[in-house]
């Protein structure tokens, strides 16, 4: 996929600027990091938050690159494009669900102690 993206001049700039969802993911990750700083997470919790945030960001990049590739690559048929987009959406939704659930497990006990 990387070679095909390079052939069609799909890089990080096009992925981040051509997709509003990537900006939303970045804002969500900034919010999670801000809450983590406010709640003073320990090293293990920071590690988990960092790994999950990177996984969420990388799945978003993969999904955006795949979507752009279906637009620019003429060898991909319409049916293949629909399947590629659906798989990217499912992969991102699965990663976001796991990340959100884990963030709740990490942040809720600390929030409860503040209340």
C-alpha cells in the first residue's frame, strides 16, 4: 500500500489536510493527554494511553490513505473500493472502541477521587 500511495503522490500532508476526521482524532488525543496531565497519571498509565493513542492515530492514517487510494487508483473497482472503505471504517471503529473503553478504565477512578 505504501508503494501505491507513493505512486499516486499520497503523503502525510494530503492525508491530514484532505480529511477532517484526522483533525478530530488529533483534537481527541490532545484532550486525552491534557486530562492525563491534569489527573497526574503514573508511568504505566501513560504508557497505556500513549500506545492506544498511537494505535488510534495510525489506524486513522491507514483508513485515510486507503480512502484516498481508492479515489486516485483507477485499477481499484467500485466494489473493491466499497470493501476497502468498509474495512477501514471497521478497523478504526474497533480501535476507537477499545481505546475509549481503556481510557474510561484509566480515568474514571481518578475522576471519582476528585469528586
